[in-house]
């Protein structure tokens, strides 16, 4: 019983057996002044010119790798987010040229930037600005030797330039497609990302961002949602990509959490939201003050019983999950319904705020209508 009380004291994750299949978006994303990941994972964090390059490359790659299937711009955006944060801080010209150019560390085995292997020069400094060795270049951080095999002239100016957004994105698409992968298949997508950087941590990082950009691209239509409901939903949706933090989140926004969750995960060094912190914040934007825990929030507003089914939910409703549906004292989780069977969800430690299906969590316990 003591464990159960602790588990419900803040807002917590589903049991391991029903955990959502989400990947960790590690702290390589854009950071806000407080040290947490800024609103990552929304299309808004991609400069428009870079987004156009990703979209164009996804559309063109079939000309270069006819057997490639499943290439989508969020895949390219996930790679570029991790490799260069979408070249943010640089100037991207109308033709796609990026200045100042983006250079990685000199791969001379010095240990700087984590490099321990010497890579001899292959381009005479043409792309990486030095003939003394090799370094990764451009928003997709290609080695010149790799670029020589996959680089493409997307803009038709006669030069395949890794420092050009369009060329680099198309080169990345070609590289990820290989000899004709089907990137709609999870195993082949993961193999493509692993080929890009042979690290499982890297794969998880990129895969997490792909999920976030995919969710953003499929963002729920709010055309028929107005007033305070729209205010709540927009506030919650704007937090996609913000890390889960055990005990994190207030009416003012993301905050560092506390130690520790039942799985021994601490939020003390993570600025973000847990599930009830997210709902507290979103509803505060409409002037509604909620109690801090998921179980307590079930006592606010018009209760929607689980027996009514998920079709009884309307956009803006709180959605609850319990160990013993029907006993609100066992509620362990809350989300915000956005319609179409989806909710804004801060699921568990190691994930980020995201859109999830209502049935992604176990123990559906109904909802509550506050608006």
C-alpha cells in the first residue's frame, strides 16, 4: 500500500507491461534558459527554409533511389535535429546556402568531441576547410568521403554542396534509403539510422524526434474548437517535446521535478512536466485551477464514467487511468483529450510530452469535463 500511495502522490507512469512504445528524446535538443529541452518536436522549431528542404528531399528521393519506400520529411528532420539543430543560428539563403558553414571537430584521434579514430583527409579541404584531416560538414554532418558517394545537386546549380540545405537533405535521403529500403518498416528505419551513426543511443534519440515531428505533422485539427477549450488544447499541444519530469510542471509552465518515481527515476535535474503537471498548466491558461495529483483532478468538474466508453469524451476533457477502474483512489495517470481518439500525454520518465492514442495507457477510468 505504501508503494501505491507513493505512485499516486504525484503523477506517474503506467505499469511496465503496458508502457507506451516511445523512444527517448535525449537532451541534444534546443534548450531554453532554464536548461530543459525547449518546445522541441513541433514544426515550429524548424526554420521554414530548412523544413522546405526536408520536404523537397523526401519528394525527390525516388528519382535517385527508385526502390526506396517510406521516406518522409520527419525522418530527415529527426536526423538534422540531432546533427545540427536544423542549422539554427546560421543564415539560410533563398537558394539553400548555409552561412557560416557548419563544421564538426577535426577527426584526428585527439579525443576532442569524442573522436578517438584518425580519419585522413579525402577532399583536400574542399568541403571541410582543412587538408590536415577530416571533419563532418553541413546540417547533416557528412564526412567528405561519404558525401562523395551520396551527394546530390538538388538545386540544379551544377554543384552538390553539403553546405546547401537542399543538397544536404537530398544526400541524406539517398544515404538513408540505401539500395532501396522500406522506411515504413520499423526494422529498416532503425537500420538506416544506425548506419548513419552506429550507436543505439543515437538511434533512440533520432527515433524520438521522428515521432515528435510525425505527431506535429499530423497535428489534430482544432478548426471547430473555440473558446477556453481551444486555449487549453493549444497550451498542451505547444508542450510537445518537453521532457517528462517526475513531479515537474506548475500552472506557470515546466519546472524541475523531485525524486523519485517508483522506478527510481528522479525529476530533480529535469525541467519538464509529469502528467498532472501538464494538465495543471494547460487548464491554468484558461483560468482554471486544478489540484496537483491525477486522482484529485478526477474530483473536479463533471465526471464521465468509464462505462460510457471513450466515445463519450469531448476535446478538452481530462482522461484518467486507474489500477482499479471504478475506484478513483487508484487513479495513476491523466491526459487531455484532443479528439479523434488522441490525447496530449506526459506518459512516463524517459519520454516527452506527445500525442498518444487514448488506449495507449492501461486501466481506462473515464474522464472529467471542466469546460
